[in-house]
C-alpha cells in the first residue's frame, strides 16, 4: 500500500491536469478520515509542498487542495510542519490575490495554524520589526469590511484567529496598540448577527483584558465601544428605568431603555463577565465601571440569570465590587 | 672666569665644577629665601596674597629644590589660591604637590577642599581616601571626608528627584500624545497656577478642571476629574440639592437642570512636544533641566495644525454633552486644551444666556 500512496502523492505534481485533479480529489477525501490522515502523514514532506503549489492553480484543484490542508492542519504535528515551511505567509499572500476562490478555506487554515505559538509568531510577524502586525491589520480590516449580510461571509472565521493570537502577549500588545486602532474596529463587530463573529469578538476582548494590569488605559479609552459590548449581553431582559439610564452614557442608556435581543450563548455571557472582572481588578477599572452605572446593570442582569456557571461569574465580580472600594463615585472637588 | 660652556662639553677643570656648585648653591638659597618671603606675605593678609603667589612661583622656577621641597611650595601656593578663590588653580597645584611627594598630607587636604568647591565630588572623595591612607588619624581630613559624603548623598538625592520629575513629565507627554489630545498655551494662569494633570498607577489621566461662570467670570475648580468620569457625575455633586447656591447667583438661576457647559473651539495654536515637556516640568525639581534641541521633524502633537479661531462666531462655543466622559470630550477635533481644560457654565434661565448663545460675548 505504501507505494500506492507514494504514487498518489506523486500524481499531485503530474503535468496532466485530469490526473492532478483526480489525485487531489482523492487526497482531499482521505484527509476526511482518521485512517486517511495517518497514511498521508508519512509523506508529509512531499505532500505539503505539493498541495501548497496547487493552491495557486485553478479553482478545481485549489479548492480540494485547500480543504485537504485545512483537515491536515487539525493535527498539531502537521500544523507545525506547515508553519515551518512558511504556510502562514503563503496563505496571507494567496488570501489577498484578486479572484481568489478559496478565501474562506484559507482563513480556516490560519485558524488552525494559529493554535500553536509558532503559528502565532508567524502571523504576528514578530521577527521583522518593520512589518510586525501587518498581517493582523489586514485581517482585521477584511473582517470589519466584509459582513454576514452578503451571504458568503468568507472572513467570518477571522474572529477565531483573533481569539488565538490574543492568547499570546505579543498578540495582545498589537491588538491593544492605540495607534493601530484595531481594538475599536474589532469591538464594533460585536453587533453582527453572525454567532461566529460575535463569539470571536467576545473571546478576543476577554483575552485582551488580561492586559488590564499593564494597559488599562488602552482598554478604558475605547470605553464608548467597550462597555456596550461587555455590559449589554449581561444586562438581562428588562427595560431599565430612567433613574438608572440617566446615569449611563447614551450608548448604554438608550440601548437599555428599549426591547432587545438577548444573547443566548452562555459562553459569550461568561466571557463578557470574565472580561469585566479583569478590568474591575484594577482601581481605575472599578471607577470607570461605576461612572457608567455598571454595577446597577450587573445587578439587574443577575436577577434574570438562570445558568449556574454564568451566575458564578456575576458573583465573582460582585464580591470584588463590595470589597474593593464600593463608594467610588466622583471624588470631592474643592470650590474656590 | 669663563662662565659659558661649549655645547656637549663636560666641566673639565676643578674650578669649573666648583663654579657650577656655587651657582647651584646660590639658586638653592634664593629659592628657600623666596619660600620664606612667600610665607611672610601670606601672614600679612589678603592684600599680599598675590605677592605670596609670585614668590612661590619664582621659587619653583629656580628648579633646584628637591621634590619634597617643591611639593611644599606647590601645596603652599594651593593654599593661597584657595584663599583667593582660585579653586581650579588650587587643585592643579595640590595635584602637583601630591605627585612630587605622595606623603604630603596638607596637599591632599587642599586638593579635597578645591574639589569640593568645584563640586567635583568623586575627585574629592578620592583625595580624601588617599590622604587618609597616608595619615589615618588626621582629624581634619576625617571631617572633610564626612562633608564630602554628605554632599554626595545630597547630590544623588537631588539627581534622583530631577530624574523622577523628568520621567513623570515625559510620561504625561506620551500619555497626551497617545490619546491624540491637542494642547495649547494656558489661558487663565492666574486662576489655575501651576496645576497639572496626573497619571495614576493604572495609566489613567486625572485632570484639574476649571469651570468659569461666563456671566460673572467667577470660577470654580474640580481638583481631580478622572478622564473616565462622566460630566454628569461631577455636576451632580457641585449642584446637588445639599450644596449652597453660588454666592453671586442671587436669583438662583444656576440650578442643576438649568446649567449648560461649553468649551471654546480652536482656542489657539498647539504646543510642540518640547514646549509641552517644559510646561510639565515647571515648578518641579526638573524645572531647570536642559532639554535636547527640538528636531525640526518631530514636532509631536500637531503643532503644524494651527486651526484658526473660527470667524464663524456662532460655532465658537461648543456644547458639552453631560453624559460623556471627560476623555471623549477632550478628544473632540476642535478642542485645544489650554494646558488644563476650561469649561464655561451658563444657565438657560438667565437673561445672559441669549447674549452668550448669540456669540457676541467673549471672555475678555
């Protein structure tokens, strides 16, 4: 059987188009099963470069090739190998070529590749100071410009890439850098109707909040967008009274004065609460939360909550607010 | 007697040798006499110090005395230079004295004194240590050593203060630049004095804010307005039901619901980064630090955007939405912060309101 497999992999580079097409279709099929993946793994060193070559060819071979790579990259060894042969750069280059038909698949590939530190470093381009963060900026721009509405949301998965890179400190630094303005763009995508996008944004913000200790200002200074993304999902179902909303900035107050769609996914609610918790660990974070009447929102939201894990997350914040200085309204000022 | 010698020739005859010896002896006694004369002049007082120095110099120039004798001359000259306040010369003299005779403790003493006066604290310390090595029980040197130590400590603590002040000021400048705020010259210095914004440990800015009641041009101060606070919270406190009405507001027109806040649009040109740093250093330990020359290209905070004050007087006053944070308002494109934020307070219920809104009123 080994020689048959070898032959198959060899056919990927065949000069004859129908042969190539047949080979890549078979390989793609094999990557869909555990056994297939195992048998292909032994030929990774020839297989991977051959598949990469096919990515820049016509749709009929590039699509199965891309699909095959996505499946293969779910295995961490394969993913590492791909990163070593510069797969991240290849994917990014192909992604932004005009008329590319495998956008969605390339993005999914990047999601898998950024599961490892090496993949993240490769995407962040940390090696080269001049271009550092360039790939990330391109992806964020594509993420924000495209949308769910057009039917084929090929950049939908970028949110998951962002979740992966934000697990890494260097990634968080780039995302939070006020000069790049990435955080603001990303947060705005929270309003999207695509659950995948919403989750990607929510997870990214939560991870970024791990920098609250050192970069609180980069989080708080986009508070106009940050608080709605974090507080609205956990504000419960009720319509808020005017005496509450008048103490909030309009972006919160208005939204809470009307009927709204609840956020069904408990994981998103937990992520929002974890993010708030991280911010509230810092004194300035607590102060900022009080200044938008945040604790009142959490109080009302908690009343409506039924999921035990989410309730726990509310309670954790609650105890911080009680033990941390709960009377942090504006400080006294002197009058002349 | 023939007193010249042919080049390269050695004294041959006994008489020639004797002559040379005699000259040397003469020179030597002349030098010693000069030294005594110098000492006498010093005792005679200030008016004679220069003469004393002259004597010592001439004695040295005889070039006949031994190293240890010359060392004494240099040390003496150093002493007079110290008395005259010629510290630099005193130091070189003392150093030469030490070179010639490393056990001349007086020379060390004078070297320390000179270095101290020149604020060369490291040299002073070194001379103290070397001197005390030679004469460990020298009380005067020990006293000087203590003084040097205390000067060094004071200097270091001052340096630390300056360095700290500079770090804080630079931190403020970079916080302002990161937030893309526009800073201009101060406008109401007599009211604000040297108050400055403060960066807290979470890197959040706290601003001192000036409130001007346009109608009467009286003022109020908010000492600590955190940039993440909303205006409404602070106004609630100032105009709360429990607080007394403003003394000049006899008709009680300035109530919480009636007041409106405005800022002046484009009120001047922006400060360059260097000027901004200077402003933040004013009144601190770092006030006299020499800042590097400003590079033509790095004018930091948009000093090139000299937004002219609108001739369109209607839009000169920009209303502040109370339910926004200070940071959001400061960031607005036409807000040039006059070193610290200034907001004008008017009351809808006062007749002054119409005048203000028509754009005909001006702070001057």
